[in-house]
C-alpha cells in the first residue's frame, strides 16, 4: 500500500502526461499549413515567423536572427520519417509529440487548447501521409 502511495505522489509531482486517444481528421493542405504555423509560433522558442520553414518534405526551425532561406535551417523534421503523432494532456496543457519511426521524440509542442492541439495532430498527419518518399541523395 505504501508503494502505491509513493508511486501516485511521484506521478503527480512529475506531472504525468495522459495519452489522449485522438484519431486524426482530414485537412486540406492550406488548413494543415495554417494549423502548424499558428501552433509553432505559440511555442516559447519560436517567436518569429521566419524561424519556421514548412514544405511538403519537412518542418524546419532556425535560430532567431538568422537569414531566412531553407539552407539556414538548423533542425529539420522530415515527414516521411515521422511515426504516429501523439496527443497528450499534462495538467492544463495539451502536448503534441512528434516521434521518429524508431520512437525517439523529435519535438513536443505545448498548447493551451485541446481543439488547437487536435488540429495540429490533423495537420502533421496530413503532411506525414502526403510526404514524398526519400529518393536518395542528390
């Protein structure tokens, strides 16, 4: 009984995230683009539109103040290497976790509204399903 209490307290203190079983809904490319762009700009580390790059192949992030060309992107998340996008709830926030096919977490988006988090899952799923296959290095 003591072990259960300790585990429960540890879980509460750690801020456990509960997996929300959400099934992605279809979106148009324009809706998907807007949902990702809006959600990304609400993240603390991304405050300017030029810090984000999005195309059919990948979602990219650059440091603030860098030039705004695709070659300046420091972090790239390729849609064809994404596993299922997962939605979690942690306290009053909703977390959208992007994972590599091997299960490694690539990035987590924290959002205040469930509806917006669900749209982000829908949008990322749209790009993941429509990503071109890797055709080798050019």
